[in-house]
């Protein structure tokens, strides 16, 4: 029984270590790619900021439809 437990714990640590290393490499890769994009495409962040910007010319009927849908959802799943 002790040999099985030690084998199980060993496999558990190997699996957890593998997942940890993969996630660490993923974080490093994303950071490197982010810095490369910011270096070679400096205007790219301006495009994403402009896409997130809310304009003042939003149609009132769209806002009313969204508000009504949210109100109906909240009443249904209260």
C-alpha cells in the first residue's frame, strides 16, 4: 500500500509540475509577444482603445431595447 501511495504522490507532483511549467511558459510567451507587438506596432493599442470608447451617437432605440431585455431577464430569473 505504501508503494502505491508513493507512486500516486509522485505522479501527482509530476502532473502538477507539468501544468505549472506549461502555464509559466504561456505567461512568458504572452508577455514577450505583447512587448514585440507594442514595439513594432505602436499604434495597435490606440485602435483597441478607440474600439472600447463609447460614442455619444448611440441610437436611443437600441438603448431602450437593451434596457427592456435586461429588465425582462431580471424579472424572469429573480
